[in-house]
C-alpha cells in the first residue's frame, strides 16, 4: 500500500510547477525520471507536456466564486462603516458599559482633601514678618477627583497643592523640584505684584526658563510687600493648570494695621473654597481637540465642577466615543456651624467657565474682590438679603461674609449651589455641570438640635436674590483718577485662518504669541521676534489707559501681571462691533457711557464682554515685563498673550538689571547637573 503520509508531505514540500499533471506522483523507490528510456523524448521531458483539464464541477465552483466575491467584499465594507458610525454617534452597538448605573459601579477610593479648607489667621496676624520656607516636589498621580480616574499633577502628593497662609510683609521661599518625566514647568503667584522680582513671576518665555523635567529645581523668592487678600498660585507653562497644578494663597493683614481698615469684620472662622470646572481628560488632550481644524473654534466644555479638589461626574454622561474610567462617588458634604459667621474666600481655579454660589437660607455680605480690593455694593442690592453672588470668572476671587441670621434654621441642613455660567455651552450638546453640595449643620452648642430634613434640589430656588458682580463699584476716591499719559488700544479675537491650516489661534492686534527659547527679560529688544507684542511704557512711571476690545462672540477674562488696575469703563455689545477707539474721536464718549474716574472698581482680572470692551487705567511704576493674557487656558495657549515693558530701556529692555541677570543665569545653569530619570523621591 502506498504511504499516503509520505505522499502528502511530498506534495506540500514540492513547489507547484505550471503544466504538471497533479495526479501523476513519484513515490519513493520508483524509477527516477532520469532513468527513462532516452529514446522516448516525450516521457523524458520535465515537466510532462500533458495536463488533465478541470472537471465540470470545478469550473462551476470557480464561476460562482468569481461572481460572489465582490458582493461579499462590498457587504463587509458596509458593515464596517455602519459599525464605525454607530460607535462615533453613541449608538447601540453591544459594547462594555462605561457609564452604568450608580448601583452596579464600584466606589472609587479618592484621596483628596476635605471639601472645606479652614484658615488660621490667628497664627499670622499677631507676629512679625518673616521668611516662610517651603519645599515642593511636583509629581503626577492617577486619581479620581470626581470619580473619573486620570493623571493629575500633585504637590507633595496633594491635590490641590498646599494652601499657603502668610501675613503682609512675609517673604515666601519655595523650592520647587520638578519630577515630571517629560514636562518643564513654572509657577505664577496670581495677584501678587512681585516688585523687584519680575524674574520670579513665572511665565515661561517672558520671565523665566521652564524648570527642567526629571529633577530640575528652582527656588522662588516671592515678596508679599504691602499686599493682603485672597490670591492663588498656578502653573504658567504647558496645559498643567488643567491638570491640577494650582493651590490657594491667602495673605492676612496684621492686626495692628487692620484696626482702621474698612475690611475689618467680625467673623468666627475663615474658609477657602477653590472652585472650578474640571475635565475628564488631560489638558493636552483637550487642547488638541480645540486646535483641530474641525472644531471651528468651539471650546471643549468641562464635564464637572470641583470644590477643593472634590466633585462628581455623572458616569451616565460618558460616551462610547470618548470612554473614561468612571466610578460612582458621592458628592462631599460641607459641615458648617450655622450659628457662626464665616469669611468665605472663593477662587475660580477653572480654565473656561464662570461660577456663582448660592445658599438659599443664608445671608451673603460682600467684602472684597481679587487681592483684597475693597468694593461697594449698590444700595438697592445692599438693602435686600442676598443669598447668592456671581459671576466669578476664571482667576477672579471674591470674599464675603456667610451667616444665618434666622436662629430657627440653625439646626437645619441646607445646600450650596455651584452654578456654572452657560456662556461657552451655547450650541453644545452638553449642559453646564452645575453642582449641588449638601451643607450639614454642626452646632457648637452642646444642646442637641432637632434637624429638619432638607429637600434636595438641583438648581437654586426662584427666590434667589443675587449680588451681581457686574454692578458693583469701588470705594470713592479722594480725587478723580489722573488723566492718562499713555493710551493703548488692543483687539482680542480667536481667528481661524488658512495660513494656520484652519487651526483656531488667539490673536491680539494680529499678533499670535509664541514663546521664545529664552525669556524676553534676559534679552535685548532687538532679539525679540515678531510674535512678541510688548509696548514700552517709557523710562519713567506714567499713568496708562488700556482699552481692550473683544470682537469675539464670547467674553474673555483678562489678567494683567504685576498690577491692580481701575476699570473705568465696560460695555457689552449688542451683536455688532461696539468697540471703543480712543484715538478716533477723543472727545466723544465711549458707547457704554462716560468713564468712571470717581469710584471705579479695582481688580487684577477683568471680564471683557462679547462684542464689547473694557477701559483700564493703572500707574506703570513696577519695573519689569508684565504679561497680559486671556485666562481661558485654551485661548492663552493658542496665542492670546502680550506684555508691557515698564521702565527699562527702549533698546535693551530690562538688560543690565538684577532681574534680567538672574533670569539669564538660571537659563544657562539649569541643565548643568541633570537628574537621573528614575531618581527616587518621597512621593513616587
């Protein structure tokens, strides 16, 4: 019997040669082809000339295969396209559930701070000014501030970063070690004037080189001088502010200096609320979405709100096109003693949206804005019992007294409503992620109180009486503001242009800011490129009037480093370009009315209304190069930045000053001793 196994092996190993009769086989032991009679020429040829023709069934099979093969291919292609369409449109393809119901999703173990940061002014207001030394290690960790796990930047293992408390006149000495693997960083001390310390102000490309990754160090020396109030610090490089690199900074006024200060109020306790929008993806991911040409300049909107690093994202809102690692968490509860009076310091640490706060059964009395700058509430608002305040735009701050005059409600629980301004949600399929936090009443009295149950609501009640921050003004000046020595006018806009490949970019006066390798502070003005819009105010202190025209359909919160400024005019357009040009008809008043030089509000961050303008006035006497930019991170990162050079030289900039020398020296030496990439440190 022939060896079938050997036969199959021969067929598998032998190459297929055209013209070979596939039925004819050569078995082991048979006479080789070379031994065939040489006279039989036909049989001596290799391969044999004859070939058996295919059978009728084989021909039928081949015809059917050729007919249906393209049809099958088309059907498979259609199936793939439909699957992709359903996936991208949140269809009903059978996929693992990412949102799920709260009943079957495991609880996330988050390790952030409590929802209330209690301050301790008593530790600072009675002592002498001093140096406060801090050491910070910057790392990344995967945590879930709102139930969604993502990479968050930590300071000494904390998010948000440590809260700094100091007193007027203190010097903060902060040693920052950057243990991020692939990102340089810098820190900005928002609202502090940084006199004689322009090189410590933070903006990369203007005032300093970034602190290198993998162990780079920088020692910030931050003077508080004569300032007091609510401030904060945050990253001023990359997209790190959206990744959690921020924290609170409160400077208390010494008791001896606060006796005659209008800001003096009788309170039982001070608390800090760092409130802001929060994204479920990294800052770089969100910015890439904004910079995609298909975005049409629409800013990606955040999905949740955090108070002091705590919040809740509704997992049911997660889409299958953008999956997240979401887990059900409970909103943190705020415990407050309703028999006490609180000084509440609110900072909007978000990157896009404004916020308002409402406590229905409470009384809110406004104190200050931004860095301890006094305000006056109009009489018609002052005479009502206000229980809400807003809008506080990104980077702005507001201080107010929170109390419960009605003693009958002392034992009752209540709620804090965080309302997210919907300006940037217009035309978006998402709704603003306003959040309701329960306030648990905790009495300092030993008497047990019977609490009335609170009916949970998702939005403030109709009876809300709000303090509208657009209608407040400053304290009356002894004399009207001086007339300006210098006038500046700028136009701010996000533009989509063909030479930028239709990528949305932020512009000020047709200039899109791009940082240079070395900070402007360390260079002569002749070395600045065309992306640097930096007017020089002159060699002597002068009064400057700056008009910011907004030709966008949404507002821009602008922050000026190094100064507080008076807002002498503000106007929201009615759909057209209601801008103000002080050079066109100087004697004609702006569209929004006459300028207020008697009691203008003073700020360091101002909201510029859509299609409108603001007019600012400040005394340019703080030597340095001070950045002016939109505080919406996506606008800032895409180019909506400029700066003012105050004092110094028209050609050499700030060259020759100690600040310029120290900025240049750090850039030269920061990489002299690079750290090992995997160097161990306390928080990794």
